[in-house]
C-alpha cells in the first residue's frame, strides 16, 4: 500500500479552490474553498472575482488538506494541477501555485485535463476504471460523451454540447423561475415536489436526422422561458415545482438516452457519469433504471466528488505517476481551451536551470 503514489492535486478551473491528496486509489483529503456566495449576487461566475478568491484561499486550503491527510509536503510523490479547460485567470492561479510548490519541494509537476479528471475521480469510489471507459460528463460548462481506452493518454470525444451545457440550462431556468444561483441544486429540490409529466418540454437533437451523440439544451431553456412568460402574461400562477420537474425530466431523458445508446453502439457494458450535474437526484435515479434495463453497469461517484474538487485532479495525477507518464515542465501553460483529447500536458523533456524554473513558477502564461 505504501508504494502507491502519494499525489496532491490543485483544481481552480472555475469558482472552487480544491485541494485533494490521494494515495493510489485511496482518498486521504479533499479540501474545498468555494467562492460561490461571492458570485450569487451577479447571477453567475465572475472570472476576476473567482481568480482573486483562489489567490486568497490557495495556501490555507493546501495546509488544510495536508493536515487532514496526515502527511508532510515532503512526503508527496508529485503535484498535479488542472491546466485546462476553464477560466484563464482562475487556471493561472492554480498552475502558478503548483509550479511553486513542485519547485520548492523538488517534486514532479503534472498538468492534467479537467474533464479527464472528472472521469478518473471514480477510481476513488469504485476502484480501477474499466478499459475502455464510457463517460457522460455533465456540468455548467460541458455536456460530453467520452470514450477513454486509457485515461492517461487516450480520451476520445463522441459527442458534446453544441450550445448551452446542461448545467448552464439549469442556471438559466432557475433565473427565469426566480430561484437564484447556482440553479442545479435548487431546481432539483423544487422538482422533487413537482410532476415531471405536467408539461411536455422538447427533447433537443433526438430526431432521426440529428447528431446521435451531441447535445443541445438552448431550445429547451427557451421553451421553458416562453411557457413561464405566457402564464405570467395571462395573469396565471406559475407552478414552479411542476416546471422544474418537467424541465429536469427533459434534460435527464436526453442525457441518459444518448449515453446508453453510446454504450450499446460501442460495445461497452458500463457507464460512468461525472461532473456537477451528476449530483442531480433525477439523473442518478433515471440512469440507474435505464442502465439496469439495458444490462449496463453504472458508476457514479458520490455527489461531493462530482462537483469540482482537488481529489479528482490528484486521482489523475496519481494515475500518471503509477503508469510512468512524463511530467510537465516549468513552461506548463494554463490553457482555457485544452482539448479533452489531451488528458495531460507532458513536458518537452530536459532539465531546466533554477533561474528558468523560478521564472516559470512565478510568471505562468496562457496561450
């Protein structure tokens, strides 16, 4: 057990400062400092506010994680950090911090992909990922179907969002209903009291000529807004619980239907669901029902590991170390549009002198 890699992971792609510590597939610490309350009054994440919050939270959150794990920084076998995709300024804070810690401790640095990390976190809950893994990732910024023969080197996009991601649609519908931000948890809560069949909202991209694995939730969001506006214009009360439940049903119906088709078409007998929207209670229950009917094994991490966190970054970093993948170098950039086909950002190789290393640790850059 002790020869498994001990890795610290840093996640700052959006509004959560996450620091996780993992030994192999075992989670030792998962410390999160969220700035969501600072964004609520704006109705969405403000990049500059997020970056400043990361800067303030970084050192205390790392210290809290080390204390929770009961390890010293010198014990670590590597430092992993989200290199992208995400908000450029927010990513820069994490990448610069990871470089500084890796350089000061003399540890290898691993810049990893946010989306691949969301898949890899399931190893902390259910053990090693099957190969290949079929993953449905649903969050505020992404709705993706991914096939991963090797989570450290080979992740293949099958389908993605062509407009609003699922989580984004939840936020916008919550705003229309006056439920506040973030929308996912509050819509889920109201939906439990509503009738999911009360209103038949459209299912985007489910026609015979539509892309099989891509997602579109913009039309659904607009349909909900128009339905609500019409009721208000007529002076009728808006049944918030029924609207929330019917909207949620439309989203989860499309997500699960396409994911199960992807499994069948690609001969994969299991499905992993991750990302913030994977914490949605209806998505979890519908996926369980439909996977059981289709003979597909379902893997979904507990809700806390579905939202952005440092544990998922540490999990992928530990896998990189265990499989002997090359470390990143001190020129590691923060890449806001890092493609999912790049699970990590390997270095060009070769040692750098101390001056160059210190310069890179203090002056991260984007491209």
